[in-house]
C-alpha cells in the first residue's frame, strides 16, 4: 500500500513548524526520522492531511551541557549518539543504548525525540531516560513546558503531548562519578520488537537508585520498591539478586503484568540489569 494523499512542508524554524501545526489542526502530524511513521502511513494506520518535517531544523539537532545537565535536541539521530558525536554524560549508557536500536540504516534516520514521541512500549530510549531521571521539553505557540519522561509516556503509543506541541529537547542529568548503570534487553533477533528491556541506575554513595522496565502492551514503568532492594545489595551474589528479582516480580504483578511467562521474562531482565550494574567497574572521575 501507499500513503494516503497529504500535503508536506519543511519549515525553516521551530516557530514556523508550530505555525504549520496550528494551521493543519487535527490533521497535522510531525515527521522526524520517519522510521515508525513511514510504515504507519503506508499501511494507512496514520492518515494525516499535513506532514510537518522537522528533521533538518538546526534548532533541534544541537546539544549543550548546562550545569551538569545535557540538553540534546529532539532531532539528533541515534547514529550520532552511537558514534559519540553527541556527548554522553552517563558513563556510556546513551552510547550503548543507541548502538542496539534496530539496524544501522534505522539509526541513520531515527531520532531520539521521534522515538520518545512514538511511545512504542518496548522502545529503547524511554526506560533508559526514565532510569536517568530525564525530562522532555515540549514547545507550542503558548510557550514551553517540561515533562518528566516517567510522566511523558502515558500508555502504548500514547504521550502527554498536547495538540500543537513539538518535543524540542531532552534534558539528561549527568551521572555522578560514583554511579553505576546496568541494562538488559531480551530480543530474539536484532531489529525485532523486544520482549523486555530493563535499566537500573544506582549510586550507593548518594543512596539513590532507579529501576525501569519496558514490556509489550504496557507503558514503561519505574519500580521504586525494587530500587530500594537494589541499594541494599552489596554485590552480585545469587541470593541477593534473587531477592531483588522477587521484589521486581511482585511490583510488576501489582502494576498489571499478571501473565506468568511475562512476569518471569521481565523480572529476569531486571535481575540481569542489576547484575550488570553490580559487576560493572566504577567509572573514573
């Protein structure tokens, strides 16, 4: 199939893009990398009357670090993060995440902001950014607002973006020198949809930790009780990790992941992410 008839515009600035969105009303959609929207158009799962292409806006492809926080433009492609062209203040977590997204051809086009806005339940960026305590900046003709990534994705393919808003940047706090991270992705084949993604970020010196899990057919979630168990672990011993896995399993069950097989897969991914963090060498200050 082919995409339905539509109009296409490539604005020169964010302000111009917002004006087009207002003009197009409910029929306008934003195009960034197009790696998800393109197939949806061809299958006619999406039927916009106007596509507003923001992929080449210079305002959205910049990165800057201010007061220890990385502001990365929403149109920065995965490949640039993978290749180190964008800073990684998270001890390699951003670089490794980008490198495991689909295939290189997809990473050459797909964008970090587009991936978040698509809100695939097993998209790579959301659980990572949730575990990092990152936030999204959304711009509209009324101004800007900042939304925690944990609140931004509200459900499967559903975000808290309002009509006429565009994600302009993602703000990611720098990890402390004492912090560690772990990540585990269960995926049968590169480029396929994952069965589970788990990310943990822990800093025993600051007594802080986050555990994020992404799963099919459910919004990505933080597991605060499992995060408490994570801080109590002194090392990657079997009994301690088993207790952490059980805590994660119970919390996931309470959040609606009631299928026994799914619970097993998700809790196993969380346990392996925790083991990855505990076994990882401390970064050099």
